[in-house]
């Protein structure tokens, strides 16, 4: 029986436990390599993604936005969790497109949907 994936939507993968913004930003490059091992490949990337930072009482959170299915978002989060280790928590949550509209637009363009 073929696996049926749900429709793509925006997910935030939040990497907590970065004491400073500089430390959070230092995680971007290794996470980028997880998502896109060959930065010189022909577009599109398999999963549209982008980063932002969120300040919290306990430090800075690196936020990875992805536009994909629920299962693939969970898989990416598991890979990120393995990369960053046990000193940082990694959480996934569904988000509205809002701040991440460029991911939705990138997906539409790359899939020829508009």
C-alpha cells in the first residue's frame, strides 16, 4: 500500500538552549548542510526552508521554518535533534504562513503552481 503524505504546510522547528544569538547563528550552517548537502545543486531544494531568531527569557532560539508534510517535518526535526545534541531541546509546531510566506511562495513557484 503506498504511503499517503499530508498536504505541505509551514512548520517551525525551534532549537532552544542557545545562550546567545551568536551561538544560535553558528548552528545555521550545519543545519543547512543537513537540509541541503550540495549547496550548488540545481534548484529546487527538496524542502523549502529558512531561519530566524527568537528571543526568550532563557536565551536565544534558532527557528527553522520548513514547508513540508507533517512526517517530513518530524524527520527533519529528528535529524536536527541528533545534530545539536542533548544540551538543546528541539520542538516542532505548526505555524500559519504569515512570517514564512516566502517558503509557501517558493514551493508554489518550484512546483509550477503559480
